[in-house]
């Protein structure tokens, strides 16, 4: 889908509007031609997003279940690191499919629970909480690659050319604010992501390396 055809966007789990702020700061001319609606279950986060006063952006809280929009309303839906927090994932994806227009797109990212770095980091947390007798928090339901493929297919998304979805090799481990390997600054992180995007377009890794090295599952899928 060409950029020129994207005029209406829905950000599911918009939080405090950071994506919208970044979009307006980075692409001010394009932002002037796009209407963005953001929804989140946190009324406090939505209030902070509204305080940004971003033109063309409308934020509202909702119950986290049925999206408060009509069928075929949006050209693009974005959902960044949100699906793992949703209990009823099939209903959420069906709702997104419903509000997308024909040939609309969903941009989706979720953590990859099969990533070796994430597995190690999660183990650090479990061991530390056990040693210091801290309550183990109820974890959100991470979605493995195969499960995400099935969820998208069952919601009638076309993923014929998105069979892998693995993205973004993780350059560091973090634990209680301390990094096993120093994290990247925002500027370097942006350059690193651009490098990864260019590299992944040219390189096909074996599936087990894709699973183990990439921190996120990222897909742009259509109806």
C-alpha cells in the first residue's frame, strides 16, 4: 500500500501518544495529510496524549475489547507491543480486521519469546525475585511465531509473504536498570534499526537463527 493511500490511521494501545509525537516531529509534511485515532485502556495515558495537542490526532479511552469505530474506517492500524497484553487475542485481531478497509494494512509488533536474549533476561528476573523473595508478577501472554501466524490467518489477514516476521537483533540485555551489554543511545538505536532493516532485506537466516537472535516479531499484513 503506497504512503499516499494512507489517510486514516488507528493506533491501538496508543499510551501517551509517543508514536504520534514522533511521527509529527519526524515527518511534519506527511502528518498534515493523515488523521490518527488513538485508543488505550488507560484514561490517564489518554489524557497525557491529548495534552500534546497534535493536529489531526484524536485520543480516547476504551474497554480494551470492541473498538469504537465503524466497519472499514481505517487505511492502517498500528499495534506496537500491545497484543501480548491482550487476554482475548482472537477478538482483538478480528476487531482490527473489521475496522480496516478492504486492502488495509496492520502494522504489528510483539516480543519474540523464543529469542535467546529475552529467555536469558526472563530467567534473570525469575531467579532474582526468588532470591530476594519478591512476588513474581503475573506475566502477559507472549505470542510465539507459529501462534501469531495462526492468529493472523484466523482473522483473515494475508500473510503469504510474511511467513517469518522475525526482526531486530537485540544488542544488549538489561536487568533492574543494569545492562549486561551497554544499551544504545536513541540516535544510535535508530541507526541500528535502519541497518537491521537494510540487512534483513538482503539476508535470509536459517529459521533457528531467526528465532534465537531476533527480539521482536514484526509484520505488515493486509486483509
